């Protein structure tokens, strides 16, 4: 695991603290989620929900997760055997790769990729095969994807809406991926933590495509949807035997997690559509503010269709080294961002790209764009 070192998010957040810069690096909101949800956690602590919860998660939360999948996507799940509560999406990703991959298996994934994917593939003793998403639309070359599938391929690891690019995979793209999965009898693990942050197009869970329900594990997290990233309540849903395999691994990673937060997240999942709509609308306004500011500062901006991240090409500013740029940015402008190159195997593809998070208060984003104009 030597190559993995410290995550870029820890490194850049430490840089922000050290320099007092505005932190648009690590993706966490600077305001809390609904007080109704926070109150439910406080009540749960006071009511004594402080010991180990059931290994698969409390029934109320599993029920709420199943209901959420039915309400938004028409996915029917048995909360007793097809839903597992995890310590954030991070554990769901780790446990599913450890459960489903044997040493030597190959995992096909898109780059740029969320950093824990590569680390967890390595932990499982598997090998990653990456297919590059290229700006401005961050599409993939179907022939490249087809060629990445080999007899050793075990699963396709998907992320939509996609971090760091903000891409939302289209119906056609998902259909292509699903066709390959069925044809080669592959499993799909799909990370959909930004499912409620789609500004253009529509979030389509790949599990809803023909032939996919029986081979797909779907992951999400309360961190993103309810702005409580520190609570680490995530979940994974899918066919009972795959969920059982993941549960076996989870037992030995964390055993259980977040007893008093589980009923609170169930309250969140039960909020009306107005909560989810307002959350998306608020983040869309923040996206527009940041992207306009980044464009005014001279960057080429790839306006994201979803998530709370925007990627820019820094070359119009006369430099092409994203990592050096991000290390200099706090001193020169008082802003922290993340160099996308760390999310690539093919470093040339991401050398000149930088990610800014916009899950921050309006005045913070305004201050950041004012500062960025000084570069
Ligand atoms: N997947 C993606 C794509 C992410 O951006 C993140 C970061 N929040 C995670 C997983 C991890 O989620 P959690 O904090 O719930 O572990
Ligand atoms: N997912 C968040 C991001 O991409 C960070 C989470 C973390 O620090 N691991 O910024």
C-alpha cells in the first residue's frame, strides 16, 4: 500500500488550516444539514441508543432506505436481506471490493476516479483497468471500455454522478455498460452518493436497467444527501447473496456503526420531496456562482451536470501543472483546491486539471472568486 500515502483531501485540508485559506478542496459542506435530523440524533443519544446496533443496521433505517429506492427509482427491496448499513460509502466500497474480488481479478473503472477505489482494489489484491473520461463532456470511448474487459474481469466499478468531473452518465452510456456486464457476466458496484445532486439530465441507477438488478450493488450515503459527512452513515443495496457477502466483510471492518445516527438518517430519508428539491436548487445556485467566477478569473470551466465539484483547465492562466498550481494557490490567492492528476493513472490526462468544491456558503464562494481573480 506504499504508493497510497496520505489522501489528497487530508493534505489539502491541512494546507487550508495552515494558511488560513478558503477551503474549496475537500468536499464537505460548511453548514449542517436539517436541524430536524440533528435533533433526532440528539434524542436518540438521550434515549439510550448508544450500544452496538444490529450488524445490518437498525430496521427503521433499512426500511427507510428501501422506501427511498422505491420512491425515487421504483426499485423494490426487501429491507431484511437486500439492504446493509455501512460506515459511510467508503466502507461500502471497501467491503464490496473485498467481498467480491479474489487476488488477480480485474476491476474496470473510469478515470479520474475517487481515490479510495484504487486503494480498495489494491487491498483486495485485485488489479484496476482504467478507461479515461475526457473533457469537455467527459464521455468515454466505447471501444476503450470494450477493450478493458478481459477474462480476468470480475466487476465494473461505476460512479454516477461522478466525482471529480461532475459528469452524470447518460441513459445510452449506462445501457452500453449494462450490455457489457450482462454479456460478460460481470458484477457492477455503483457509487451513487451524489444521486440528489443532479442539475442537468437525470440520475439513472444502473440497477434499474434490464438484467442489472441481479448483478448490481448500489451505494449511497447520508453524508452527501443530508450534509452530515462526519456521521459516516452509508448503505449498500442489491441482491441478497451479494449483500450477505458484503455483510460478512463488514463484520470484520467495523462490525457496526453509528447507533444514534441511524434513526436520525431514517428521519432524513423520510423527508418530503421539497427537501430534496431545495437541496438540489441551492447547490445549483452555488455551482452557477462558482463557475461564473472561475470563468471570469480566466479558467476554462467544465460546468458539472451534478455533484458539488467543478473542474477547470488551468492552462489559459499560463501554467499546466495542476499540482504545483494547487500548492501555490493558498499563498498567492488564499484558496485551496485539489489537483485532479491524483485521480488518474494516465497522468497526462489530468495534469492541467483542478477541482473546486462549491458546497460552501454563498459569501465564502464570493470571497473565493474575488481572491481567485488575483492569480
Ligand atoms: N464516493 C464518492 C464518489 C465520494 O465523493 C465520497 C466522498 N464523500 C465517498 C464515496 C465517501 O462517502 P462517505 O463519506 O459516505 O464515506
Ligand atoms: N469525498 C470528498 C471529496 O471528494 C472527500 C472525502 C474524504 O476526504 N475522503 O472531496
